[in-house]
């Protein structure tokens, strides 16, 4: 092989390496990341703490995780998450104080969060959140 052919080959290799690297990187990054049940529990613990309650919706497609109320309920915000079971995606997260979070339908939760002990109508502080807007 003469010097000219070597230079051309080297030039092609230098151009090809970045293309191969980008292709490899994109293929690795685009693969779906599966999580097992223990990693979901790790996510829940990291987001809302070790002490939590879980409740499935009626058709068992979503799970509502919420911090277990402990101690002085009035002095703490309690966190919650809704996770879709089919792919372990967090659909909703939030918090409430002096209230609750519960399922009101297969696709909606109700959150009551009161700013303090009050004598007003608590309906002003309730909200219904649709969990899954995509399916009917």
C-alpha cells in the first residue's frame, strides 16, 4: 500500500469513528429502561420517604403512594405519587396538608389540602386531578 492510499484510508477512518460513536450512543440511549419492583420502591422511598401507604385504583392500572401520616398532622406536608403500573411512570406527584388524597374514580384522585385549621368551607381546598387523560 502506498502513502497516498494510506492517507486516504486514515482520512476515512477519522471520519467514520465519530459517526460510529454517535450511532452507538444514540442506540444505547434510545433503548427503553425497564425498572423492576424494587427500583420503583427505591424511587418511592426517595420521593416520599420510607413510611408510605399504597392504594391501587379500581382496575389496578395505577398505584397511589402517599406518606403515612405520623406525629402532628397539622405541622407537616404529606407527599404523594401516582405511578402507572404498566411501565412504572410517575404520572402525578404533589403534597397536601391537613387533608387527604384518595381515588375518586379509575382515572382521578381527589386531594384536600387545607392551609391551616379553619372554619371555612373545605370544598374550596379540594381538587380532583385526572391521572390518565390519554385513554378513555
